[in-house]
C-alpha cells in the first residue's frame, strides 16, 4: 500500500510518515500543493493525506485538480475545524476529513477504513453532505459540531457488510 502525504509542516509530515511506515505502508511526502498534485496524478497511490493550508496551491485546488483526472481516495488533514470547511472538503470529493491536532491512532483507523471500503460512491457522499444540513439552522451551521458525527458516521453505516 502506497500513501502520499501533502503537508508543509515538517513535524507533522515526519510524524505521520514515520507512523505509517511502522505499519508497513510505503510513504511519499510532498511539501507544497504543486508537488502534491504532480505526484498524485503521476503515481499510483492507495490513499492521499492532504493538508488544506499549503503554500502556492491549496488543498482544495489540489483535490479539484486530482478529481479532474482520477478518484484516488483523499483524507483531508486540516486545522480548519468549522463544519463548513469539512462539508466543503467532502463535497469536493474527499473521502474523509480529520481535524488537527489528531491522534495518530485515529488517523490510522481512518486510513484503514478508507482502504477497506475502496473507492467511495461520490454521489452518495454528496447526498449525505447535503442531508446533514437539514437538521441545522443557518446561523448555527458555521459553529455547531453536531451535524458532523452524523455526517461521518453515515457512510460507514451505509457500507454493505455481511456477517
Ligand atoms: Ca499547512
């Protein structure tokens, strides 16, 4: 399994890289958006960990550029913790969104979850992201965290599991 980390903070990048390598993954690191997009579109990865706030081309643009070409699973890693940011990431076609700071164990679990389920149904993520806002009032949608658990739990509940 090969993973790309697009992250401009050396400490975070090396911490995540080291942990993933200890779990047997092959890991590449890009430290800006342009390099990240180049690697993502020229190399075959099983999952891409994508920071949002990057020098040059930001994570949103990297994901859009990537989605024009291929459906490699993407997990956003971002300090942007508003519901709107997370929904934006998911609507752009990300498979998951993890807010910094995070525990490595949670990152690993989310990566394994993405790898287990394989390529996600994009249309389903869009519908779930839209549906998550039905319960929120407009003024609370930027500050409330309440819709996120439902948003993130839904795709895994919807997965077809036997046994
Ligand atoms: Ca950053």
